[in-house]
């Protein structure tokens, strides 16, 4: 399902925009879809939203995409990862993943003032994903 065109074409950006719109509509539930774009507070709130993308791999690892890399090869996804451990925050952590290893992409939008303290667990920095009582995490 995922390929070069999904990430570099319209689909990934559409998913990011959809997350922004839905988050803003959730914050302004009394505005109808037709009135939202005319409301300055709605537009300002939506424009201030941070959008985060997580990719989940077949092996149970997950990464937060900081920025898609512009590389010439179209056979895999290359991106700068958002590091969670201090030892990785001193430089750039670039990850390359074959597209057929991607099982899920999650995009969520959050306003900086409402950012939760309990963020999704990113497993790509450990030697193996955490295993619960019943094996690896579901994909």
C-alpha cells in the first residue's frame, strides 16, 4: 500500500491536513464545516497545530518522522527521525526503510498548549521492541 508516491505525492499531505482539520473542528465543535474557515480563531488555531507522523514496521519498531528526506532512490522511505533518547539528540538520525516493511502510518495534530505529557512510545531506538505477556506488540 505505501510507496514513494504516497509519501511524496498528495496522500501524505492530505492525511496531515485531515488531522489538522479534525483537531481544529474538535476544538471548535459549535462551528459548522461551512463556517469554520470564516472564523479567525479557528483558522489561527488550526495553523498553530503541530502535526506528528509515526510509522510502524512489521518487526514492531516505530519511528516518529521528523522530515522526509529527498533522496534519488524510490525503492524505500528515507527520513530523519525525531530522536527520543538524549544520545541521539546531538545530530541527525536518518532511517531508511523498505516500503513493504511499513504496516501503518499514524498522523496526529495537537496544539502546543495542549500537548500531552504521555506521548506515544517510539520503539526504534531500542535493540528490540518491548514484548508484552503475549509476544510482540500488534501491528
